[in-house]
């Protein structure tokens, strides 16, 4: 049983295009996240949602817009893609908000390549 | 300067060796310290966590935190080729935002 799933796994697109990445978790968690991992493996949080409410919004270009239709889903839409957006994007979830969230469960990642 | 510093490696060791992986950090408010393991082309998975200073042991893995030095370590005893992965330290103040190190790539050769 997949805990945190992401689609697509690979995404190759041209500069200027708009694309979306979808994430779903079946763990019953209340909080979901988007992370970006660059080519040097640095993993940085972008957004976090708790029960469909945005709670963390790091310094991310406005071209990135997360959407949470329900607490089991968190999607990421990226407008006007740039070369620097090439990275692996990870979705993650954790059980609760306001308690130490050491247990974040990560999805398999979406490898985005912008040409 | 990043909040959490970690040597990217790669660290190459023979099977059976003791491995020491380390991170330093600058934010004295960090209270929770974690180690995640990431295999190639996979998402990170939690390996161990500790709260505040001290040691924690789980099988072949030992995590140490020295808050006075702002230094955390992960020791792997009797390393196995299956331990070959990138190890990411992570920490937070107790709220949701995890701050990760850049990860150390470990290669254990048979």
C-alpha cells in the first residue's frame, strides 16, 4: 500500500510552460508539505498545509501555487517554468500540527526537467 | 551560511567498518534532531530522532546530540552495502518546519 504517492514521476517540459504535480496520502495525516531538492541534494521546504489551510509559505516565486482540495491531497502548480525550476519535488505528510513532527513521510518524488 | 552544515561526501568505507556522519548547526533553538536515509531515486525515510542532548541507540545505529557544541552525529556499526545511501540530518524547534542538511553520500563496498 502506497502511503504518499505523487504523479507524475518524471516531467520533462520546455521553458515557459505551465505544469502540475499531484500528491495524495492515505495515512490519515492532517499536514502535508512540498519540498524541493536541488542537484546537490539540498532539501528545502516550500509549503505546508494543515487541514487544507496554508501554514508555511517559504520564499518561493509566485509562479508556484499549491492547492489542497482536501486534507489527503496537495497539488503544486507551476507557471512559466524556468530552467532553475529543474529539481526533484517531494511531497510529504505528517500526523499533526503543533506537535514535534519528526515523522514526516515522503513520497517518491517528481523529477522535473525544464529544457 | 546555511543553518545546518553537512559534509556532502562521498564517504567510502569497506563493509564492516564503523561510519560516523556529522552535522553542525547554528540555531540554538533547535530541539528535535533527526536522521533521514535516502536511497537513490527515492524519497527520504526517517531513520532516527532524538530530543535535546544525549544518545539514542537502535540496532546498529546510534545518534548523538551535543547541544553545547551544536553538533550531531550518526554512527553506523558493522556497515553493510545496503547502508549505501545519502544520509540527511534534519532538525526543528518543535514546530512543523524541518531544516535539512545537504546530506552525506555513503558508499559501503563489499
